């Protein structure tokens, strides 16, 4: 039972790390898109 619990805990930690990476990537992509849209807006505004 102890080993199963440890394996489950490891999997849980790994899943959390993967989720954090996915969120981080989505966050960075969102920032990039925002910057691109800002640049386009500024350029088209001139």
C-alpha cells in the first residue's frame, strides 16, 4: 500500500508540473499575441 501511495504521489506531482508548464506557455503566448496586436495597432494608427 505504501508503494502504491508513493507512486500515486509522484504521478500527482508530475501532473502538477505539466499543468504549470502548460499554463506558463499559454501565458507567454498570450503576452506575445498582445504585443503583436499592440504593434499592429500602433503601426496602423500612424
